[in-house]
């Protein structure tokens, strides 16, 4: 089986990471690469790490360029996927790394994104109860946001087993690539090195309703999420520190056992041995998710912490994992759980 | 007035920062510098940034070396300050940057530090209601921990005004200098660069009871704190993201007004204009504290975030500020609110 | 004496550093602050580290805004200083942090900058033989480039004493603030963290003729410089590794002695003890220059290495040092030799 | 073909990188993992990025542990490989990542390493003229040092074609993992972040004679190398800036053509398009080498710059490449030329 794949948005960080993974995927042949402002340029000038594709020239992003592929990955700014996908036939698997088709609630979408709701596609987080089956054979996939990936995988076992109250508090630190390759002063190296800073505080970050959707679905009741993202002085990685009030009778042993059971069969999620905590370095460049959990008896809270690479499992790796499922390939094909450290 | 000051523990990060500040203090003359393993070495080999003191040689840390000074700063490992301070007369101002005399509850001390309680000294956080008066004329000062400094200054206005429930959730990111200059594998540059990782999770970090003590004192009731510290890939700085359930009737306007009133007179704490958030870079190398606060109405929580330099306001700057108060000097003398950025 | 100072270009990195230093200068009162794209904005939104000036609003950069000051610092893009300075009377001390008035050879200027030569002002590197006298009482000063500052101070003693051949090889690493606050993809934090990369290779960097001018002047013959700048993953600092063929008969002892003699009286330059090497961290945020020198007998070369903070001694600190000299103030006033480390 | 491989020194950075690569090698089965101080510990506690091997326990490093493998990789401190290798039969391929068998000149070895010379093994830099053939079928391989790898690949085409004079000047910046996982104060994150610093200046670094050996062999005459290594604030990567006096008649066109011809057939070395310069980020985590070259006509020098990942091509990747050649496998098997960026 040879899968011919196109990448729209090949000059950004998500596009570059998709290509890095697709180059190592044994069943994929890389087809069209497209860009907007960078159309006409050789990829080597934009993504110097992708040596084997250095001489490939970016086509303009359009339905014409993307036609005739088995899979089309969209790594575009929010709001641009819908119109393009509509022009790609149902025989094409379309995997959207943007937000457009993640939320099922149109009002949530409109409140947070300020535009009409485009619809809802199967959600590319196979580890979320129910999601894996929906991905098998799908022709459209909405790749989760990077923060929702980290937060959902840290907390869903606790919510699925009703160990915690439905008010979660999340503080997450992200590497700067999560903000994309856009030219903004606060993303300059001079500004970010040596600095931690929050943004989107107070429930305003667009990933908040996605986390609520995921956790509420698992919990069977409305879960609120107080989410504070912070920008960390590193290029990649998310560390999500999540907590919620422990329900009466929850013990450390029961908590551990619940997480062990929930995560045991997952190929990419690793519950660390007791006493060992996740670090973003240990999952850098890989599709692995490291999780650890603890009960703070004095404060009465369950603390669940996860680390992911925002570009790999948080975006491009999650997209490839979903592609494998949609196409009936082995879920782990072309994906690694081995981090590049130190 | 010339104040003759000694620094015990001059080869560590806290000691180096104390000397950096004391060199710029117009009323201080630097006397004895002491070390343990490094006694006999010139300071220039250990603290190359302190050019003017490069040729000073470290004496061994002992009561003899430290005798005859107006002020003695102790920047020693926990547990070593008590015996030394007992040998320094009451005419000497002793300022302990360690934890030994911070906690008033002996049981808390013993549970978290595993040794007998040495006592309680006036607490060197002038901004904490009541603390400034206790520091005036004091001969013994316990400098707060770096995390408690950041967290207390972010949350005390909300607790003093009873705007939030007594269960706080804190996730703080610290630069690596907070862990001291000790040789541990996880502190190597190769391990920390590019990585965020938590430690002391689940209520086990020693700064937890100190935060509880400060906030409970202000709130007039027992406040619990769920505290998760994380290690960030930067040498300096703490960003503390703190939250608690908003009490009924709390509005964004009332929250803002409460913080404005509580912090207006503080020379080192700056409540940022609405919409601007703290960053550790903006306070690096300074005694400034940047604070911002928001109400997340959907999640029903108050979010208060502060940034400090862990070595300056979080340790050595706080120590000098307390010295000024204890000696009757202007509180701001020798201290800057201007960060070194970018 | 109160010196009223204006800063044109207050929103950039050089402008911010000038203000940080001027705020700590005992004889300076800060007057107009101007910007171009940012005129009308409060400084606190642009330079959050400058708390005391947070509410000051930027005026447009113009002769009107800058009139009526004792000193005007220009921190503008190359090519903009000449016209502005011509409108400021000779009673005003104008200190240009740009390149416009650094080179004495018009052909060099035109080849490297591609515009007509504006002229030559007294050169703000007091340590360069002859320069200090020219600065006393000057009304116009050209602040050296950051790389020429580091390289000249590393090599001039060797050239002044004719210890080396007139072909220098320089490889220098600079923090990203040296590239200014401009929005360019290769300056994004995601691109620079974890990466070293060269630029301006092969003699094309604009600071090359300035180095040649300085060293040739000292050597009394034409010195060629092979200069390779590299971008390092840090916000501040330059480490300049310079070498040249040792002339016959040069010994390590004579080399050391030459440097000791040449640098002994300099308040800001420190020849490190033998065996200790400069680091940019040790001079960060200070006006200090750390220098060390060695003779590689096998390769027959003298190696001279210097570290400076590109924004302080390399730009704003050098500017203030020159201001002090021009105004007859003590040369060291308001400047520190103590680095902010770690 | 299944190759059973053991790694001695599995707890260090080189050992970890070897395992990362071997886990992805289609013909390798990982056998014994050994350590010294860490024997008895699970690998997951030491190398958390190697999830699939987390439960493997380190055996003590000894001939017994390492017996019965097709390949044994030695990632040990200098001086420990000889005795161990002598106990491993000739049927075992032994690949030494240490320095013990790199130098052919016993006097050089003794001067730089201070111990008796152990011998000389085939040199694991296939790109060096003559080296590839010697590696085919070899049972012993000396993996080059990381700096010599970068420097040799930057300069050998110029020396092979006699375009430059036999005095090279090299300044190289290395990530901190090049210094290994040893506990030294100057390697702490707090010290290295934000800092560039030189070390081993003046011809004293142990990699100097290895560079001289390689370049002299290619040039057919004794080449001197003035080598200055610097420590850069990043975990991985080497950027080597190399130059030498251009011989009369050398033009930019001839230089380019020489490099194109010399490197065209190399699977891992990429001469970048004109105008594009190497960065360590673009080769991070890969076995790729990026090279660019320029002629500085004013200074009369050829500048050649290379970037490698010190742990991959500079150590473990080079080792695997040599293993492939020694065993008759395709040279590129299990190795990637795609960097992990940003």
C-alpha cells in the first residue's frame, strides 16, 4: 500500500513536523506541498531540517494543487480549512490540524472563534474513550489542539472513574512553536529566552471549550476548566499540570490503579513509575505522552501531570496516528515513542 | 552611617546575589565573606561577575569570621543557621536566607524539614500585613522562601478582602538557580535546557506550609494550598499562577479595585495595567514584583499571577529590603525596580 | 549638575537599555522619549522592565521632540541620524548609537552601507588609544558597534605592541538582541533556541571595516580582519574569539605583560587571572569587559578572547561612558562592572 | 540478519543516543546494557526518553556482561576501552566512542592524554578519503571525536584540492552534552544558560591532534590547527567555523566546484545552496552534516562552516554508520538525515 499525501501549509511549524514524520513513514509517498506567502520557494530555504525535500518547490494552496492525493493534511490558519475541504472529494482523507472542526457546540465555536461554525469531524484523539472507533475508516479528521491533547490525556482517567469533582484547574507551559511561525514581537528569541509569561488568562484561550468538551463527555456531566497557558523558553513541549478536588473515599492506591488500567493498553501513553515525573525533554520529537498522578491529601486534590511534544503528539504525530487508523494501517506505523534527549 | 556587612555562604547563588546588591548599596561596606568547601579560594574564581571583589578570599564559615559586623547575612543550607546565630550577639543584625526561622508551627517544621524547630524570627516580607512593623528595629530576620514570596504577594489581597474561598491552587515555574548551586544530574544544563518538569508534587514541597501560614494569617482562617513547583529552562525568575474559587458576588471591578488598594503604596510591587501580564524577564535582576489578576467567570475562579526574580526579591533583595527596615534606612535604598531585559 | 537627556528610539533594545542605565545615573533626568511606529504608546507596554517610566508616552521622533535637552541619544536605524542631528544645535551633545558617523573612510561606508557618507564623529571607545581625549568636551559622539567594541578591546594591546601579524581572524558569537527588535523569522524564539548559526560570512558584515579601522590605527599599518559573526541562543552578550600569527620572539610572558600594562588603568576592562576565561554571563547587564589572552606555540598564534554585554558596554553603556567624558563627569558614573549572574 | 548489540556506558549521553538510534535500526536487537555507578538501576530512571527500554536493568560493565554479542559499543571514559576490548574476541565488532584508538602517533597521544598509547583502530569517519574502505569488514572501529568530525568535514575538500595553506584556524561552539553527563559546576543549567564561554584555549584541547592528523593526511603535508572550543547555551550541536589562507589563484567558483565534487556522493553531508548557512538546529537529532564555504577576498581566506549534532553524527550516529559498513549493511540503515526542528 502506498499512500500519497499532500501537505497544505508546508512552510509552518506544523507542516514541517508533518513532513518530518511522513518522510519516515514506510507507507507514505509525499506529494504536493503548498504554501501561501511562500509559494514558489524551495522547501530547503524554509525548512532546512528536511534535507531530502530541499529542492521541492511550494505550490500555492488550492484545491487544484491538493487534488489527486489519498490524504491531504491541512496545516492552515483557523477558518481556512472548511472551504478547501469542501472541494476535496469524499474519496480523499482530509486531516485538519486547525481548529475548525473540533467543537461540536456551535455556540462555543462562535464565542471563542468569532465566525460561523463549520461543523464537526471525527476527533483525532484515539485515546479518548470512543474516539478510536470513530476514526477507523473516517474520511475527515479534526486533529485536537495541543493543549487539549495534553490535558485530556492527563485527566480523562480520573473523570471516567468519577474520582474527582467537575471543576478542573489547569496551568500548562508550552514551548514557543505552539504559537506558530508568525512574526510577533513577544515571540522573538530576545523576548522569550529567560522568560516565563502567561497569556489568554481567565478562560479566554480558545482551547478551553475543547478541554471542557472532552472531559465533560468522559465524565457524563459538565466539567468546568480554569485554564492558564504560559509561554516557556523552549522551542517544543507542553507540560500540563492539572488538578481537581478528590471525591470522598479516593485513595492514592485507587487513583494509581485507575490510571494503570485506563492507560495500560495505550501504545503512546506511558504512566510513569511511582515517584518519577514527566519532563518535556523526555518526549521531545516523539509521539509519546508521559503521565503521572498523585493525591495531595492535605489539599484534598488529585494532581495529574502530562508532558507531550506539542508539534508531534500535540499536532503532527496525532495527525499521522489518526491517518493510520482511518486508513486501516497499524496505529503506530511511522511513529516513535523515543524522545530526542538531552 | 556605614553598615559593615558579612556574608556567610558567599560562593552560592544567594550569596553572590547578596554581594551584587550590597556592592551597590550606598551605606554598606562589605566585610567578611565566608564559605565551607571553598574557604581559601578567591571570590573571582567562584563569582566571576563580581569583579570588584575578585581578589577577596573566602574565610571559613564560623562565628569568629563573622564577628564584629553590623549585619550578618546567612546564605547557608537549611539547619545551619541556628547554631551560628546563637553565637552572634544581639547587637548584630542577623538575616537568615535559609528556612530555619520562617515557620511558627513547630509541628509543620518537623514534618517538612525532619529536624527540631529552631524558633521563629520576624518575617522578612514587608508587604505582608503586619510584617513591616515587626521588621523595624529587628535584630533577627527570617527571609521568606522564593516561592512563598511570589505566591503570597499574588494572593494576599484577595484573602485579606475575603474575595476567595480558602483553598488555593498554585502552579509555579522557577528558574534553575532556585535549586542552588548543588551538583545534581537533573540540574545540568543538558538536562534543563528545552525542558519543563515538575517536582515536589502533591503537597510535599517545603515551601507549602510557609504559604499556608502567610495566607491563613491574612485570611483569618485556615487556607489550604495545593502547590506544584516546576523547573523551567531559565536561570532566574518565578512565575506563580495562583487561583481560588471566587466568593459569591465578586466582580472583576471589585477584584481590580481590591488589588489596586492593597498594592498602591508598595514600592516594589506593581499591579500591571489591565490586559498586561507579568513576565519573569521584566523583573530579572530587580526587586520588583509584577502582579496581575483576573476573574474567570465561567470557571468561577480568581486568577492571580506574579513574577519575581527568585534571587533578588525572592532572596537577596528581600533580605536587603529587610535590612533597610531593621536598621532604619529608607526601605528602597540600594534596590532597583528596573529589570534587565531583554 | 542635572543633565537632561532624551532618547530617540526608546522602543528598541538599545533604547530600553539606555533608559535602564540613565534611570540609575545620579546626574541625569530623563526627558523626551520618542519612537516611530510606537509613538503615542505608553512605554510600559513596550519596555515592561522599566517600571518607573511605565506611564511615559512616546513622542514622534523629530527635532521638535528632541529639542531643549542637554544630551540626545539616537538609537535609530542606520542612516537616520544625520538629518536629525543636523537640526540639533551644537550646544546639544548628540550621541549616536547607529553606524552613521563611525567610519572615517567614505569609500568603506559606501561599500558596506550603500548610501552617501555622512561624516565622522569622535569615536566612543575611550579605551582605544587616543580616543578618550577626543571625547572630552565633544558635542557629537559615534558609539562603536557591539562587535568592534569586543574585538578591538581584545586585540588592540597586541597590535599596539606589534606582537602579531596584521591579519586577524575573528569568530564572534552574539546574543539575539544584537539583531535588534525587528520582526524576522530567523529571530523567532523557536528558531534561535537550541541553535548556533553564522551570518554575514566572508567579509560582508558591516562591522568589518570598523574593526579594520580601529586595529589599523593602533598598529600603524593596514590590518585585515576575517570576521565571522554567529548568532547564539541567548538574549545578550558577545564572546569574541580573535587570533593572529605571533611575531617572532613573542613569548607567553611578554604577551601577558603587554596586556597587563595596556589594560591596567582601564576602569571597565578586566584582564582575567591566568587560567580563567571570559564568559558572557559574568558581564551580563554590566559595562565590564573581560579579556584573556594565550599563546598557542604549536600553531604560532596569539589568541585573545573578550566578553561584553552587547547592549551595555557594546551599545548603551558605551554611550553613557562617552557622555560622562563629553560632559566632564567621572567616567564611571552610573555604570557598573558587576554582572547579573547566574 | 539480526545483529545483537551491547552498549557499555548506557547511562551517559553517548550511550543514550546510541540506544535511541539502535532502537530504530531494523537489523539490530539490543542486548546487554551496562553501567558503572548505575549498575542495577532500571534504564527508565536514567534515560527517561527511551520508553521501550525503561524496564531494562543495567549490568556492571565487564567482559562477561558484554560477551556473546555481534557488536559491542563502548561509551566509556577515555582510557577504559583498551583493557575491555582485549577481552572481547575478534569475532566481535568493537566500536569505541572514546578516544583511545583514534591517534596513530603515540607521542601525540601521550602528550594530550597522559597515558600510554593503546594502539590505532580503523577510523570511523567514512567521508575521510580512504577511511570508508578500511571500515568495510573491520572488527575494531575508533569513532572520531565530535569536534574533529565537524572540522574535518568542513575542511577536507579544501585541503585535498590544495586550495588553502596548511595553517587552519578553527573556532567551534558546542552544546553542553559534548561535555558529558558529569557533575561539574560550570555545566549546571544556571551557569550555561545565557552564556558563551571558551575552554581548552591555546592548543590544549585533546581533539586538536586528531584534527591535525586528519587534515595532514588529506593535505599530504603537516597542517597546523589553532583550535578554540566554546561552550554554547544549548544541549546539542556543534557549529565549526574554520578558515585558512587561500592559495594564489583560488576563486569562489573553483572553491564551490571543489566542494560540490568532494561532497556530492556523500549520503550524510550536504553542501548547502549558495547563500544559505548551516545551523545546528537543522541537523539536531540527525546524522546529517551541513556545510557551506565562502571566499573572503579582502582577507584572503577560505571560510568553511559545518554543523553537526555532536551526539548523532558526532558520536552515536557516526558509530552506527561505521557499524553498518563493518557488517556489510547499507551505510545509511537506521540513520536519518532529517533534523528535529524547530
